[in-house]
C-alpha cells in the first residue's frame, strides 16, 4: 500500500521582520527591512499510511501547526518534497482541500451566525456531497453523539465543547481521506474530551479516515493513536508505537475529590474523609496495592494504577459512598512525557 | 446535474445560499437590525443636509446647477452600493489576519477571495441604494432628461462600471494588511475619497483632475460615466473607457489580494 502522506526532508524557515523601536524605527523599517530566519521545521520525514491515526506531539512552538499547514497546502515548504493524496498540497490547494478535513481547536470554521445544520447544507454544496452520503452521515452523527439536538442551534450560542464537536462533524462530512486536527481538545472538560475521543475513534474505524492529531493531553493519544510522532524544536525525535512510551506515562492517574461538608472543622474533616476513602477502597479493590489516598489541602487525592484497578470503577465506588461537590482529573501532559523520554534516554 | 466547479452557476448558487441564511439570521436579531437601519438613515440624511446647505450659499458650482449636482450625488450612491453590500468583509481582514483566523478560509475547495467575501453581506447598502434611486429619479425629473433606451442603458452600464472602481480600491487597500501592519488607516483614507466622487472633477484644479483620473480614479466613480446622460456634448473618451478600465482595475486588485493571501503564512500558534 502507498502512503497517503509522504514528507521527505521537509524544512520550513520563516523570515521574521526585526522591528526597530519608536516612530523613527518604523520609518526606517519602511525603507530597509532586516529579517531574522527562524527554522520552524527541520528535516522532517514522515510516511503515513491510509487509515492510520497518528498522534503528533511536541511542546509549544515545536513546529506541529507549521507541519500541518504544509500538509494542508496553506504553507509552502522551504525545502523537501511533500505529497498528500498523490498531490503537492501547496500547488493544488483547492483540489487538496476537497480530499481533506481540518479542525483547529478554538477556531471554528462554521458560519458563526447560522444554525449548524445550515452550515452543513452549505458545505454539502461546496464539497458537492451526494444526497445519500450526506443523509447517511447526519444519521450516523446523531447515532454516535446525539448530534441531532445541536443541529438547530446557532454556532455563536454554543459552548466551546459543542462547537468543537460540530467542527469535527463538519470536517468528516464530505468523507475526506485525511483529517487534520490541531489541538481539538484544548480547553475542554473531561466529559467532552471523552465524547470527542469516542467520536473520532468511531469515525476513523467506520470510514477508514486517516487522522493526524496534535494535543497536549496524553490521554487523547492514549485513547486514539497507535503511532506517536514527537517533534521538538522542529526535529522529529521519536516516531514509533505508543506502547514503547507507555512506561513514561504509564498507567497512573491522579484524581481529586471535594466532598459535601457536614462539619465546621474542615481541616480535620478532610483528613477523616481520606481515611474513610482509604478504608473503602482497600475493601473494594484488595488487589490495588499501590493505590494511594492522600490529603491535599481541601482535596482528597487518589493515585490510581490502572493496571490494578480501573479509574472509572474507583470513581464509581467513591460516588456511591459520598456526595461529591467537585472533582478534578489531572491530565498527563505530553510535555511531561517528552521530558521523561529525554531523561530516560530512549533516544 | 453536475455543476462545473469553477462555473459561475456554482458560485452564484453558493452565494445565494449563504446570503439567504445570513439574512434570515440577521432578521432574527431584530434589535440589531433596527438600530443599524436607523443608523443608515441618519448617515444618509446628514449627507443630504450638508449637500443642501452648500447650495444655499452657491446656486452654482463651476457651472453645475443644484439639480445636476444632485444627479451626481444619486449616481454615486448607486455606484457605491455594490462595494458596501458585497465587499464589506474587507473591513474585517485586519482582525482576521492578526488573530490568525484568516487561515480557516484556506481550507475550502473554492476560490479563496470569493469565500472570504461571501461571508458578509451588508444590508445597509440596500438603504443607500433606495436613497440613490430616489435622488436620481427626482433630479432626472427636474432636469427634464428624456427616459430613452439610450439613457437607461447608459445609466445601468455606467453605474455598474463605476461601482468597480471603489471595489478595486478597497481590495487594494485591504490587501495591504497581508504585508504591513496598520493598513487600516490606508483603507480609511481611500474610503474617504469616495466623498469626492460625487463632485464633477472639473471643480478641482488640473493637478487633482489628473490624480482623480489616473492615480486614485474616483473620477470614474461618477463624473465620467454620468456625462453620458447629463452632458452629451462633454462626453470624454474616458466615459467610454469606464467599463474597460473598471474591469481591468478590479481584476488587478483581485490578483493583488490573492497574491497577499497566498503568501500569508498565519500567526504561529
Ligand atoms: N507565520 C509565522 N511567522 C513567523 N514565525 C512563525 C510563524 N508561524 C510559526 N512561527 C514560529 O515557528 C515555530 C513553530 O510554530 P508552530 O508550528 O505554531 O508550533 P506548535 O504548533 O508546535 O506550537 C514557533 O517558534 C513559531 O513562533
Ligand atoms: Mg500549534
């Protein structure tokens, strides 16, 4: 099988204007402009096969978005060859656009004032989606995430999560071969993230769509991607299966609870609650030997090894026993994993 | 029925669809709609009052009578309607570029310029259109101009060609945003020039006549095309060249805008 995306030795260098200070400076800028060169992407080579879901990770400013912009044809590489669906994206931007879908987190591409369904109808015409395909997709969306409830709501009246969800649905509407998602889960709460993971995973499997995903949440790639590519300062430092990385983000999850207060003396109470939870969990999950329950100021904090006990089961047990007023699930940042990779010397 | 992707019919269809939805949603925000309509009325009425006040003191300006000037005024309002209605999104380009939102226009398999402009239809332009028609009809009647086929055709072609110049100027000015920061002041300046368009350029000195014909061609926005109806004896070669110049000028502005858009690389994020 031919790769659907082929990048070989791609460089991207930005010319950044050095601005001089003050009014005199800006007048000087008009006549002579001094540039500095900034290499955002450095000798990146990637082959991505049809149907693959690839997690593209890296710290802020690593060059992830720049890479995606080159694959979508918005930016021209400074050097190197790139083919997407057998075309050079930059030279065939509009043709390429017909076969791809793009989601940029926090930047909706739907018509702001229109109900989602009207945006979809316009997209149907723009991409010339056959009636059959369009109808099937809408039904499938409704089945998957109950999208029907959102269809008649205007985009500007939606929450960030609902908007992102609709943007993802829109990106898949014309059955593109590749979908690029740049930080789609940024700023979303736990339940919306999990909804989006389910959606993307289903769409990828049922349609065989290739997906390139960037994120800062290790949970996203853990749920979705087999293959991870890590880029740092423009250079690919890791390209392999996620399994090899598992020891760096592992099976440990941290979750914090705040319970409904029924006593004045809160300090003593949280300690008491932590004891209660510890006893409860020791009884319910005897095999969870490394499970830790600690007090963190007003919070009761749990460190769970998912190989011993599933986090969702633990949360359920706690919920049955106590009334929770607040809960916080700490995500594992990709930055932390990358740092550990450097320390661990996998490279 | 397979529509040609680059075809006019395809784009007209998409535009119509976006427009209808946009109007529907604007109507649903009634307060917004009413306030902007009232604002539009005030702007136009204020324009008329200024105009009228000037003529209280001068019965003629460089040989142009009140009703002739009113004719030019009406003509220029009509000629400025298309830029107001269809190209108003130029005013938002600066924000779209600096926030990085402009990138979203690059992901659709349709013409980038079309897609960008299709997003906004400014309904206020229609009010201006109505005022323009009224003014023109009134002065037409007062001047006793014949309602001949020649004059009607001349008016329609003249208004359409004249409208191209402001469209082109605004495209040029807004496209500067792709290269420089602070191009909005250039846009505002250019937009102000439209107010001079309603005067016969013969009232300016030779230097400005040249500038307004060949540098910032506002003479074509009213004066040259309206000579065809108003002063047949003064028709200049530039009157007949208005449509040709208009088309060339708009096309150049489109190329310039697209060149800017293509080299736009987005803000890093
Ligand atoms: N249009 C641009 N002009 C100049 N520099 C840019 C531009 N876009 C991105 N950069 C720079 O390139 C580097 C990579 O940016 P980006 O690809 O957005 O990183 P990431 O998406 O991984 O956070 C950063 O240092 C950024 O400042
Ligand atoms: Mg980015």
